[in-house]
C-alpha cells in the first residue's frame, strides 16, 4: 500500500515537472509564422521587466538596451511587463516599419492608452490617428524641439562654467574639461 502511494507521488511530481518544463520552453520559444529576432524572453510572466526598470545615472542609452544591443545586434526580442516586444535600433528598419503601418504592420497600443482613447476610435481611425499621434509626439520630442531646448541649456551651463573660471588665478583646461 505504501509503495503504491509512493508511485503515485512520483508520477504526480514527474508529470508536474514535465508540464512546467514544457510551459517554460513554449514561453521562451513562442510560435510565429515568420522568423523572430534573437533575444531572451526572460522568466515566465515577468519576462525581463525587473532588469529593464533598474535605474541608471547615465545620460547614455539605458544599460538594459545597451547590453542587448551588444549581445544580439540592432534588432532583438524581449518580454517586458508580460508582453513580448521586438526592439529595433536600426534607422532603416524603423523607417520601413513606420511606412508599412496599417499595411504589413499591425498597430498595437498599450492597454492604458487604448482605454483612454477608447478602442472603437482606434479601429475606425486607423492610419490617420497613427499619423496624428506621431506628429503630435514629434512636435514635443522631435529633434528640432529638443535641439532648441538642449542647445540653450548647454549654452547656459557653458557660460556658467566659464564665468567660474574667470575668478580662478589659472585654469588647467585638461583637468577642468574631463567629466567626473
């Protein structure tokens, strides 16, 4: 009797182990009709969300993205906040994707954005809404507004530093210009 119970437990544990292993394998290697870019899907459900949200003091590219660019190249897949994501840093590919939206590319908006704007409006407007949204975003975050704002701030910082140098008896330019 005890041996029969032991066999049942061994069967249950082995069945659960195989099921969990199969689930993890399917999670890390999702099915698709085309070829997926290289990358890691991370842990089931949370993906690579934790490493993505780690803060960085650098004004350069986020270490999460930088590390994956070095490892996988300019196009890679990952999983952030439970959603599979393809990340591209290739300008030519990004241009192609933006030109094909509504044709070859399926539009996707975050759930919170869809709830704010209502799903009915998004499906009816299609490419027009996408173009309007892109223009609105570029008006605020495009290269021209950023250039105007950043150049004026950079000029203020440089003037402030040069003004501090005027009070010094001598200035070692090499040491003063090297970032800390």
